C-alpha cells in the first residue's frame, strides 16, 4: 500500500494480474450548491472555502498516485488540482465522461422543490424528462474508466468525480448503492480484459469536516 497507516482507506484486494489498474474515485469537495442543498447535475458552481479545505485534508491522508484525473466540471477539477499539487502529481487530466449525471429541469432545485414538482420520482429512482438516463451515464462513465486504465496499465490513479456518477456505476456493476459524502468514494479495478469491478468504499475526510456534505 502507498498510504500511511493512519489513512482511512480500505485495503486494496490483490490485483488479478499485472495489467489491472486500480482507480480511487472520490467525490469533489463541497460546492456552493452543496452548501445550500441544490441539485447540481452538470451545472457548474464553484467550491466553497470549506470545499477547498476538504481537498487539503484529503491530500494529507493520501500517498502518491501514478496520475490524477478529474471531471471537467470546476468543482471536481479544482478539488483534483488542490490534491495533485499537495501530493506532487500532475498535471490533472480532465475527462468529460466523468461529469455528473445531467438532471435537466432538476438542476438548481432543492429536494423539497423536486418532491413538489415530481412526487415519488426520487424514491423510485426515476428521472424527469430531459435528464440523462442511467444507462447512458453508465456507458460514458465506464468508457472513461477504461480509457484512464489504458493510459495507466497496472497503476493506481486518483479520479475526482461526482457522487451521482459513482453511485450509478456501482449500481450497474454489482447492484450496490452507497451514498458518498464530499471526498468520499470507492475503488474500481479495471482488469486487462476491460472488465471493471467495484471495490471498497473510502472516506478521506470525516463527514461534515469544514462544511456540509449534502
């Protein structure tokens, strides 16, 4: 392992072969819309001061990586840039396939506003008209992970992305559904034959550190 004993990371299972690439995917730091409870989707609000401090705190429990990748949305890209500078890895490489799910008319709304306008949709994991469908998110997300793995065969890569994307990929791969706080996430193992396995969850900062984690 490349991480200090005090890190809150789970042990990584042994690689199936030398070509298996291990991707640590984590959610960005707190954004301005996280702080007020608004759904973001592919809207692009910036990090709060708390979100920047969360990124610094995460870097303190990470060792080195072979590369750092991020969603092209600024809340993820800036989180990745802070971490990359702290751990001495870079430059950060951006990938549009790592962007959050597009939620169409829900973007900018609170949960209460969504419930009022689309009763029962959230509980049933349904999307409004104009939103990106889960199968499309899965296709682009898995393609992005495979592309990153192809450029870092057998390595370990930090990927800063979004909670909705990570959750969608986990549901597609093994049916599990976990919630991720800011700077929380999980491992994905990309094997040489392109097969992707969802791994253990991680939490790099304690929930609520420096700010809210909606």
